[in-house]
C-alpha cells in the first residue's frame, strides 16, 4: 500500500487542483485529482453524471476513486469538495492522518472562492444562486474539513503557488 504524501481538502474554489499541481512539482511527485478520476471512470463530465445518473451515483464513484487513490497514489491528491461528507471517506482520511499522513484543509472565504469557481455549469451543486449555495455548503462542511485536517492553510489573498510553497515547507 502506497499512501499519498499530501491530501488536499476544501470547498470548490479553494484552489485544490492548482495547488496540487504546483505542490507535486515542488515535491517532485505527481498530482492526482479525484474529480478527474471519476470523470475518466464514467466517461463523461461531472455535470453529465449528475444529470444522467444522479448525485448518489456520483458520490459512489467518488468514494471508490478516493479509496483507490488513498491506497495507491504516492503523490499529491486533491479530493472533490464534497468527498469528505462520505462517512467511509471520512474514516479513511482519519486513519491516514493517524498513520502520519498529511491532510491539508485549504480554507477560503466566499469573496476569494467566487472568482475561482466561476459560476458556470461545471459544478452542479452551485447552480441557481451560486453564492448562497457555496455559503451553505461551506457552513455544513467546515466542521468535517476541520475534523479530517492535520493542517489548515488560509488561502485568502495568496496565490496557489504561495500556498503550495507553504505546504511544501511544512511536510
Ligand atoms: C463538489 C465539488 C466538485 C465536484 C462536484 C461536487 C462538491 O469538486 O466534485 O461538482 O460537492 O462540492 P471541486 O471541489 O474540485 O470543485
């Protein structure tokens, strides 16, 4: 079993995927993203999985993608923003953290997440009123992000490269 060097969690717009790529370069390893894994498995974009198959099916694919990556990916792993809500995933992250793994919660405010999220069709959970949806998600999820995290990094006003350097210096 090969565990990741670093796992990134946080809401949409916290910069997980970009930070993962830069951090992987700094650590001379590979970045992996569970959203991309799920899209590859399903053979279609996340927005289409939600429409065609529903959110529960997406969450099932996501749970499997996270479990596979936690067991086999040696580099930096970025999780989809809602992955931590799955109890199996939360338990797996807790176990990984207890075994010395690094789980970083990329904290971000709505003001800084909004421009990154871009209110387009690619994030089905933010359709309608994206700002209000995002705030609701973050309120419900913050306790879970904080529970699974071994490190919390405040990203407001900082570039993904700055955030990646801070994490690289800490691991
Ligand atoms: C989701 C976040 C998305 C993606 C899906 C659901 C969520 O990933 O997994 O649209 O529940 O917050 P990002 O956090 O990379 O945007």
